[in-house]
């Protein structure tokens, strides 16, 4: 390691200045969107909703029947999933249909791939 371009940390550890600068830049980045995404994914009901929408797009009435949640509670969770761009919706006559977005599908595939036994 080139001592001229090294930064001493706590007098015991040296780090190349370029690495120190890069680490400092990364630590200064705004990670609020990623934090929000992880908060959305941290709820078991929302994960179940994502997984069932992977099977098929569904009307909210099916989700109500399957979960025994009230419409208002499901609406809250679906809004969080929509805000995170994981779920989309469309009107089909009298029904609001929910489906996975491309991002939602990609994320679920990635999670499954990493957590397969």
C-alpha cells in the first residue's frame, strides 16, 4: 500500500485514500427508497399478496376472502405495494384487478433464487 495516499483510521488501520473517498460517497447516498422497499417487504401479509399475485392477477374481493382482512386493511397494504411499484391495478368492469409489475416479478424471482434450498 502506498503510504502517501493512505488514510490512517484510529491510528491502527490504514486505507487507500481512494477507497476511503468511495466509502464516504456510498455512506452519503440517499437510501430512503431502498429503506421503504425493505419496510414494504417486511410485512408477511404483503409478501403473501405478492406471492399470490405471482400465480394470477386477482380481484381484491378474492384477497378479502382468502385473508379475512377487511377491505380497508387490504387497501392499505395494496397501496403500499403499488407505491413501491411492486403491484399494479386495473379496472375490469366492476372489479379492481391487481397484478405484479415487471419489477415485482423480477424481485420475487430474485428472492426465490437466493433463498432456494
